[in-house]
C-alpha cells in the first residue's frame, strides 16, 4: 500500500505502522495485515452494505438449492418406486411363465401317457385303411355291385 504524500510514513493507515519504508513507500508486516484487515472490513461503512447484499444473495442461492434438492429427492423417490414396480412386475411375470411352463409340461406328459403314441400311430393307420375301404364299398354300392358281391360271399 502506498502512503498519501500528505501523510507521514510513521502514521498508521489501517491501525498499524509500516514495518519499513523503502524509497518513500511503506511496507507492512503480513502478520499485522492479517490481523488488521478483518477489523477494517468489519468497521468500514463500504463493506457493510456489500456484506448485506452478499448475505441476501447467499440466502437466495440457499433457497434455490434447497428447492432443487427437494425436487431431486422427489424425482429420485419416483425413480426408485418405478424401479421397484418394474422389478416386482418382472418377478411376477417370470413366476407366471414358470408356472405355465410347468403346467404345459404336465399336460403334455398326461397326453403322452394316455395316448400312447406307439399305439396311436397303428390306430391311425387302421382308421385310414377303414376309411378307404368304406369309401370303396360306398362306390360299389352306388354302382349296384356291392349287393352282387355280398350274394357271392354268402
């Protein structure tokens, strides 16, 4: 800090005396400055309105931050609830799928046991042959030949 030309270098500016003066310019001890500056800031009328303004700004910023935090918490709770709902729904769907698969497996097993697929194939062949024979007999009857064959067999 430079002293005013009208002020003697031995007088104090901020309540402290210069540690030394070199070529007319005062130099202060950093320890004394660190002690004196907060007192000057607190006691000088220039800093009080600025501090009040800064306090209002800080309070406004704090309110905005609190609102943002509460909105974030609400959204986070909604997201967590949605995740829980999805988790429960997927577990339920998975459980239902397993139960349905088990029921289908049991049903197919019962059908296989009761149908006996080895015999079913044989029965199907016999039914196809019977249907073909009945079709031939129906043609013969329509032509009037079935009665002749029946008489010949008796």
